[in-house]
């Protein structure tokens, strides 16, 4: 994007300046048709003085600025609306909305639809973005109390976020408590782990950066989404088909053909219990 290059800022920095998520800017730069409000925000930015380093530092002080949760809080304040008033409009508790704005929990689709209506915000912007709640230095990841408020029927727990290279390895359990954790919802495997997806083989449904919640204790079956690790250390995120002693790994992106290998060449196959597109 010409304006971003002119300013010399990253996608995340531009997002903070105009109130959009980094992921949305990435989609626009990749060819997605921009929303009218996005175009207007860029036009207004072009009319403003070049941000100074001092101003840029100020923008970065709020880690949620430009994220979906940051948009909710910014819009509420712009309308002069208190949390109590927003709670009455949406039917949600004030404490639940505060947790949402402060980054302690993620919103359900029903909740986000109501917020989009009452705050006059595009739903797609509230549902997207690199805004999944991350708890740095959580420690004692398994079954830790995430200290977030959830709606009835929804459970929350902190699970370890491992690197792509660690996916499927056996030694990670020796130091898993040292990893950064994220909040998972309705997680069914007590040893669940989170993996941030790399590559574009499962686009457009699962773009790079998608968080996959993996169930190492479960057996992978035909039709499952899986994280698989080959004996040579290659890690894949694919749809699995099992046929006797062979695995076939299927990509959603048509440019990647199916890969059929003998089971003996696969170190580990783990089913994916859920995914989050880096949203909150």
C-alpha cells in the first residue's frame, strides 16, 4: 500500500492510526475490496501531518488500539456511552463487556452482532483481526484459571501456545509450563495445545496465522483437520484421509495436490478440535 510505504509503518502501526485490525489491512493489501469507512479513514490520515516518533510511541501505549476490542471501546467512548448504558442495550453484564474491552475474553458471534448494531460498527471488523487474547508468562498452563467471565455453558482454560516447529514433538511436555498461554473455550482434551498455522495451503478458510487448538490425546480419523509431523521434521496442517497403512493429507488451496505417505513416515498426527482466526 502506497500510503503505508510513504509513512514507513507496519500494517499493525497503520491499523492503530486508523482504527482497523492488522489482519484487515493485510486482506485489503492482498486484493480484498476495502470498506467505505476504511477508504475514508485513509483519506483523513493523508490530510494529517506525518506522525512523529513521539506520537507513534503514544499510539503503541494501548496494546488494544486498532484491534476489534479496541474499536469497541473507542466507538463507545466516541458516542459518549458508559458501560452501564451499553450493558442495558445489549443485555450483557457490565463486567462481561469490561472483560471484552480490556482483552481478558473473546466475544461470541451473538454478542458481537449486538455490539455491531448498537455501536454502528461493521461486524466483519469485530469478527476479524489479530486479536486473540494472549496471556504472556501464564505459567502452569494445564487447567490454569484464566480469570475470565464466560456465559453459561462455556468453559475457559489456559493452554500452551507452541511454535510451528514444536508441533508434534514429544519433548515439549518437559517444559510446556514455560510457554506462553492463550485462553481456549470449551476445550475437551486436558492436554490440548495451541499452534499458530503457517503457510497458505488451507486458504481461504484457514489463512496463515489461524490458531489451531490441537488434541494430542485423541486419535485422528478420516475427515479430521490435523496437525501432522513427518519423520524429517516437516509440519503440516491438512485434512486427513486414512486408507489402510497410508495417510493422505489434503489441502483446501487447489494449488497444492494431495500428499499420500506411508504411516511409518509420520511421527505424529493430532486432530484439531477448533480454530480461531486470530479473533477475539
